[in-house]
């Protein structure tokens, strides 16, 4: 495809690699792009662990960015040690709210969270568009907010590159994801519902509230992606401030198999694709959109190969995908064979 | 006098509503088939996008919008075949594969658009469809212009809704489709080829999504812009759910969403002091409200989302 554009693919890949890992600055740039992807990847993964499909991370990210920007711009005169956590909390809560709504609709009315998270994404983007052209627009021509207060900006951790403190937050989020899911009763409930909602209910876990709150937490993760992007990179809210980090999060969560380290690795990989893709676009004029094609192919190949593996025991449907809950499907239609397994774990 | 002004306004509004609803219900007809056969296809968005670009490329190089539409349908068919291979033969997760198709659609169309038309400030000029008045019927007051002064693709869409309804509920093959969606094993037992039925439904779905995309770029919007489908593929899926997996229901739901779209444009033009972003939210909010209010009563086919494995429990 790249060759079709009259550009040598090797040269394009050369730019891609150089842009991703060529020097210190490129590596930093890769990590800068990976930070929001870690959060959105965790967002998809967290919902996935509960048997839910969150494809609305982009919208949750926008709401998180909006809330963070408001706190960052309008709360003045407090030290960074308070300002930054406050702005991050606002971002988390806004994202969580955006996840909670489809979560409650799913839990209470059984409405598919897939369609609702998508609809909420469009609503969030339009809402941010309204806010930056109206209520919180800075004086002047541009549809954007004023710069956030210096006390809210995340410090650079590797000058002169753009790498910022968000990297540490991203790593903390990965750790939190792991601790919550595998170290707390709540995380156990989330995973139990994800594996088999009916069995979880039989074991005394209420699937409804668990699902709703899991989607809220997932939204919160995505909201933090927006927060870090605002406080660490953009410093102000713009209409289209995310180049699709939320959508990429789906690929990150999938490729990372919804595990903490897997998500981290996948986020760095897609961060490299983005950083390299930008350099490639500048260098040889291949549009960054090519990386969507790359992502799609990776998803198809990775996921399809999971299913194509020779299955042990022909009689067991789903034996080839035992590691990750078959989100949504398993939750809605519990397979009989999983009941005993789940019950023994809880006993 | 005043009456006729009001009537004209209403009639204009309805015409716009049908125009806006068309890409949604055309795609929805395809989604009814996949849905009924037990497949959730969220990849209609990406398929439509590829159809949109294919239609523009086809119309540009072959000269007529009709040819462009055929190219769009062909591309849709190929995407449908690919999707069917992934979810029916490989048995991969339908949601994930649908998402991949969407990403592929977004990336491939943006890239190919630049490959074919280079990067220029002037968008390529293509001949689009123009409206065709149905004799006599278009003279019906109020409803006439809405339903009978549209571009031919819209009529084709209406006909296909009827055909889809007939096929699904009045033919043996339609019964097979519904059986496969409800209880694939039982269908298999009575000699229905489950995999073939699902393949066929995916192909129909792809074809319709391609057609809807073609209508979008050659009828409604005249030209291709990046990510121009803008959620219509997902709204079509919502219309199918809202319309209870029935082509007529999906058509009604699509018309409702189209009316929301048209209303938003009208209110904006009329200078209502509601920021336009809130108007643009209308179809999305409407979709959520519709699903929350009615989905409790509408039940998806029982085998939805589950791949069918012939060799089974001992």
C-alpha cells in the first residue's frame, strides 16, 4: 500500500523506526504517545475482565480532559502537590461518570453497552466542542481554553524531551489495575462476573452493580488518559485534542490480552507506531492513517490466530480461548462447564 | 395561505428526514440479516466508509454514479466475505472483528483517498445522483415530496426493505435464517447448512453497507471526506435493535433518527439559540433513549454472538 503511493516501503519503514526508537528524543516521543494508550488500554481491559466491551474510551477520555482542564485553568493559587492530584481526580471522575451511565443502563435495563459507549463518545466530543467554543473559551479567536496554571502542569522528567511525569502515573495505573483485580474482593467480583455472571450471582456477587461500577472504573482510566494529555502535553483543552487514543486503547487492551504487563507492552508498541508514523508522514508523506490499517491487521491476525490454534479436545467449545473471558458472550450465556470451576474458586 | 406555508415546511422537513434516514435504513436492512442469523456486526461503520470511497472512485473513473454504486456494493460484498470468514469459519469474536473492520475502514479509506486523488485542496468532482420524481405519487400533498422526490437509491432502499421483509418472514430461506439465529444446532439437525446461511447473511450485510456508503458519498453528501460515515453505521445497528430485528421496524427507527437529524438542521437554520453541538447530539441521545426505553421488550435472537461449532458435545 505504501508502495502504491510511489514511496519506497523500506524508506518509509526506516522513517517509522527512526521516529520511534532512533534517538533519545524518539524514544521519549514513543513513551509520550504510550502514556494515554496505557490508560485507554487499561480501560478496555478492565471492562473486558468484567465481560463488558468498552469501546467508548475516546469519549471518556474527552470528558476526563474537559474536567481536568477546568480544574487546571480555573482553580488558582494552590500548590502543585494539591493541584495536580485534584485535576487528575476530576478527570477520573468525569471519565467514570461517562462509563457509569452506559454501565447502569446495562445493569438495570440490559441495554448493550457497546452501542451506548459509542453514542456517548460522540456526545462527549460534541460537548467538548461546545465548551471550548463557548463557556470556557479563552478570549481571542481560537476555540480553546486558556493555558492551565503552572501549578497543574506535569513536570518534564527527561529534559529536553517532552517526556513528562504522566509516565509514572501510567505505571502506577498498571500496578493499581493489577492490585485491584487480583488483590481485592472487588477485583475478584469483577473477574467472577466476567467469567460467568450467573455463577457469580449464585456465589453471592451481584452482577448488576459490579458491571456498572466496572464500567465506571474503566471510564475513569480513560478519563486519566485525557488528564495526562492535558496536563503533560497540551496544557490546554482543544476541540480535537485526542488523535484517537481511545480507539487505539481497544487494540492495546486486546493485544495485551487484558493483562497489566501485556497492556503496558502493547501501549509502548502502539506508541512507537504513532510516534514513528508521525515522522514517516513528515518524511515521506505517508499519512498517519496507515497505522490504523496496521492496527486492524494486527488485531485480526492476533485474535484470529488465538482461535485458529489446534484445540485440545474437540468436544469443548471455546477451549482455544480459555485465558481471557469471552467478553459479553460468556457473561450473557454462561456455559454450563464453567459453573463448577467458578464456584470452587469462591468456596 | 398560512396553511400552505406550514405544509411546505412540514413537507420539506419530511423530505430531509427521509434523505437523512436512507443511509441508516439501507445499512440496517443488511444488519437485520446478520442479526437474525446470530451475528452481531459492529463493522458496518467501516464497511460503509469503504463503500463511500469506492463509490467516489468508481464514479470518478467510470463516469457514472451508477457504476460507482456498483463498485461500492462490490467492495461491501468483499468486506462482508472477509468478515464472514473471520467470524463464521475462524470463529473469532464478532465484536472484536467488527472493531477491526472499522479501524481498517478508517485507515484504508484515508490512505487510499490520498493515493488516488493525491493531496490537493480541491476535492475531486464526481457526478452525483440527482432526485427523480415519481410521476403522480410525488404530487401527494405533504407526503409526496418526502417519499417520491428522492434520488433513485432511496427508492431502491425502500424496495429492498420490502424484499427483506418478504424473504425473512415468507420464504423457506428466511425461516432458515431465523432458525440459525435462534437455535443453530436444531437448524443443523433438520438439514440447514448453518455456516452457509451465516455466510450468505454476512454477504447481504456487506452488500447493503456498501450501498449505504455509496448513497452517502454520491447522494447525500456528494464527495468523500475522511470518516464521513460519522457513526451512522452504529446508529443503523441501534435502529435494528430498536426495530426488533425486523426490516420494517428498522425502517421506522431509521426514519425517527432521520427526523431527529433533519430537525436539528431546521432548528439551527431557524436561529434557535441552542448551540449547534447540542443539536448534533440529538440522534445519539435519541438512540440511547430509544434503546433504554424499548430494548427491554425486544429480545435478540438466542444464539447471538456465539460461533457455531458442528462437532459438539459428546
